[in-house]
C-alpha cells in the first residue's frame, strides 16, 4: 500500500497491522505488504510440516493448550476444514463457530462477537467474512483493547485477500518449478471478484515471478489491475502462450448470466481451459485451481483430470502451509 | 417565527442583546467587499453600525480586543447534518459558522411544511447559528412524486434537493426542474448516477482494486452532471451541483459556465485534503459520499475552489462509533467537520498560497450567494454575524476538543493551525473560547 497523502496519521490503520515493531508477523491478513523473507520463511516451515501429514501419528505439540477459533461469517466447509485439520495436527483445541447462523442473526456486532470470544480465552482467530477488510477491523480492535497476544488469520475477506490460499499456491509452484525468477504465470478468469487472484498477484510479485498475466474479459478484471504489476490479456490464447503456470479461477454461478457475461457456454468458449488451449503453454506447464471447480465452465474435465493438473496436491500443501502460518504466529 | 426568536433571545440573553460592541484592533477580512485591512467594527442593536470610525454618540457596552486576530464574516456552510440540533449548532458557532443549510435527509425527511417549521423554530430559539432548511424535492425523497415546494418554501426552505437519494426516473427530474423553475426555486443535486454507483463504496481506482472494494467510477458523476446540465438548460432552473469529487466533473461544470449556464457547485473540505490513498488499510473514517478520489482529482478540486468555480462546504455528518466500527463497506460514510471547516480552509490556503481573501470567500460570501441569503459579508447595516479567529493558534483534533456529537473524522490526531476565538450572531457573543476555557 502506498503511503497515505499525509504523514501525520496516528491511526494504526495506516501502518501495516500485520507486523509488530520488530517486523515479525503477528497476524496474517494479506500478502500485500509482507516482505519476501516472511513469505519464504512460511514456505520453508511448511515443507517441514508436510512430512508430519505422512506419519502414522499426524501430530506435533506446537500449539498444545492453545485455542483456535474458526470464526466463519461466511460459509465455507472446505476452507474451515483445512484450517481445523491444520490446527489439530498442531495439537490445538479447535472451536468452530458458524457465526452466520448465530450471534449476528441476533444483531450482535462483529466486534461484540470478537470481545466475547476473547473473553473465552481465544489465542487465535481464523476469520472468514464477506466484507473486504473485516479481519483488519478485528486486528485493529484487538490492538486497541490491548490484546496483541491474540492472533488473526484471514481465511478470506470479501474480494480482498485469501492469504493462505496465495501461500499454498506459491508452495505448489515452488514445489514443481523450484525458482520464481523466470516463470510466466497466467491467472485466468474472474479476477474482479477473486480474493485468491489478488493474493496470488501480490505473492508472485513479492517472490519475483518473471511475468504475471491477468487473463479475462474486461468485465471481470479490476480497474487499474495493471498497477498491481500484471500484464493484462483479454485473449485467452495470448495469455496462455508459453506459460509455466496456469491458475484458473472459479466463476460464481450468479455471475454467469447477466451484465458481466452473456452465458456460461460463451464463457467456456472464450475463456475455458481446454487441452487445445493448454497446448499453447509450455509442455511442462502446471494447471492450478483453488476449488471448487466448475467443470465445463472455466475448465475442461480433460484438463482438470489430466497430467498437468496439480489441483489435489494444492489441497495437501494447503494443510502444511496453514500449519506453518499458525505455528509461526504462535511464536514457534 | 421571527417574533419567537426575538422574545426568546431577550429572555435568555437579557441586556446582552442590546449591548453595543466595539471590536478593536482586528484585521478585518471581508471577501465580499475585498477588504483586508486593520479596521474596527461598531455594533449597535445587533447590526454593523460602522466600519472603521465609531458612529456619532457610540458608547461601547463591551469592547473585544481583536489584536492579532482576523475578523471575518461568520462562515456560511452549504451542508450541515444536524443529528441533535443543539450540540451541532453549538459546534457550528464554535467553528465560526453562523449560517448553515441543512439537507433534507433527516429522519423523517423534510418533505412536510410542519417539519420544516419545527426545525426553523427549534433552531431559532437557541439563538446560535441560523438554520436554512433545504426541502425534499420529492416526497419521502423517493424520487417519484414532487414535494410541495411552494408550501415548503413558505415554511422556510431555501432550495430543494434529494440529498444522497437518487431520482432514477429522468422524467421525474425533468418535471421537478420545470416545477421549480416556475417559482424560481433552486435545485441542488449531488450528482451520482444511481446505477453506475450501485454497491460502490470507494473510488473505482487503484486502491479499491487492491483492497477488493466495489468501486464508484468517475463516470457515475459525469453522467449525472451531464444529465443535470442538459435538463437545467431545457428548463431554465437554477441548479447547484453539490459535492463534486472528480476532475472530469469539474471540467463539465466549468464548460457549462463558460457557455453561459448559471450553474454553481461546491466541494467538501475533505475532498480538498484527502484522496483514495487515505483509506490506508480499510480506515472507515475515510469513507465518504461521494468517495475520495485520486490525487489528480483532488488537485482539480483544489483548482476549482481556488478559481472560485466551486464553493467549499463542511458536509458535516455526525456518525457515531457504532456507525464507523464496521468493515469498510458496511460503515456509514461521512465525518464531523463543522469545527474543522475553518482550519482546513486555512491549511488549503497556506499549502496552495491562496490569499486569505479568496480562501475565506469560499466559505462566506460565495455560499451565501448560492443560498441566496443575506449573510457572509460585513457591511454597514447588516446583521453582525462575525467570526474572530487566531490564524496561527495550534490545536490538536481530539474527540474532547470537538463540541459536535460526531467525533469521527479522518483528521483525528492532526495538528491544526487556526482557531476560532469568538463568534457573534446578530451582535451577540454566542461563542467565546476564552470564556469556555475558564469555565
């Protein structure tokens, strides 16, 4: 984030709230603003945890006695489950709260909910919220109320960020491609509404990827997206050509027929990843997708199940990456 | 209602109201008459009796020493939202504001003469800043049926607007303008195309894209301005465009004025100082309607104010903590600003090297002319609505320092230069910072 127009701000919301005064990670809210060393440290730590998942006893005691609250203001069984598994493998006590159906329905504000959970001695919040920036509000509130010992992990906020997904994508790329420097990475589809795309773009630029392409129709690209350091391609073939990595994004049902796109069929014809299109990429290119996939909308089944797809390894790496994030936040 | 005011004033103020006042040794800046000179003021019966030399037989009941201070007309604010009437009017005079226009998006909206009369009466009994209500252009501000503009004018409305509510149906807007033109009423529109701005919470640009906030494109403003200008040409209505936010919007208004259309406009003081960058990490204090736009837009707004194309207003909107302690997109837009209007105008003038005479015109005689009211000038025989301020006195913006019930502003923590010392309304001292301090 560029500096604000005034240097006078005393408001903590104008400093990077993820890092403490020593530059250490206290919350994981966004990849935007995190230095390369922290990203690399998380990825390195994750590779140590990957081996834990292969053991007979899949547990390490790093978070023993700690309480991790999964606070999901927006439904997501999959992401919540992976966080739950990661926390349990670190021996934490995990409490799942589906806030969409409880407190907020009774009119409790977001910060009231947080205060209540802090009073229950939460050590870490894993937060998903439909509003961009909600985890920042929580982190800021914890700071103001003197609870810097409680950590926040953003599990997806509106269109803004999904940093653990971004990190697991980086882990996957590094696993298959080793080095970021010469990579061409295409991110294809609904970038406008995608927190995954934003996190991937920030992570890739921080890690020094050679070229990042944002591929999609103008209706699905954010204004001034090129200012985030990407090359914009409205043509899928041009966008895929000679790529090392193709990240496909999910197209939400409600966006398929309306003023953004005429139909799912036309979208597939123009932007669906088929074997023919993928053949334009480098022969060893990998295909990623954050899931859940819409087969026949953004991706052809033949590609999704094909040899270049690494979509299931992404899920496995995701647990190791979330273990790494939680263990680093807890001070290990 | 005038009689009510006088009676109450006499009751509460006793002999004070009758006191002759001599304001001496001040630097008088009256933009309307292009005066910037050392001049004494002599107030008799609540009116300016003389400027410079005492009138014959003048005996001062009270002398105010204005050495080192600037004496200027009480500020005129084009848009002040009154949450609680009394605290906000007290905040107004503490900020040197002696006349203000109140937009109709109150609860309930100002679409009934009775509501307007009550507002005028309640504010008049306080004897603080003078309140000029702006009536609802359409009933319930719903943008469908015209409000009773004639009755509302008789009740005290000086213009009509939709505040932030849209008129989606352009035919209704055309009819509203025709009807208003019929009586020579002024229509104020906050130009923003409802559909283009839908769900938007921030300027559609780099920052909103990065933060994943839904953007309001500049074309939402330009399309609405273009529509309003065309309809104003067609109907001959007197049009004021409120809260411009973009360089492109300013350019359209400038062009329309060059072509002879008597359209006026204003910008909010925040938009002269802040840009989208001030959202930082989702700071809801930087949420405004219209949104803070890019740095170059801000520069264009500053230029428009500097050249006199746009007046400057506080767009004072008290929002409580509950309204701001929410994720950015859910937070209420707006900020408290009555007490910051003057120091922020001085800050702008200092930064852009604008003569005080011009800068103060934007918050005194210019808005008075737009509102069509007898205020914002120091002339012999006019009511003594006067602001005395120290142009350099530093102070820090803190919730405690603000009299408004709205404590939310992006300028919290800032050092300001320039502070109101004394405010007079109709020759009565309604605010005196030295007095407040000793309480």
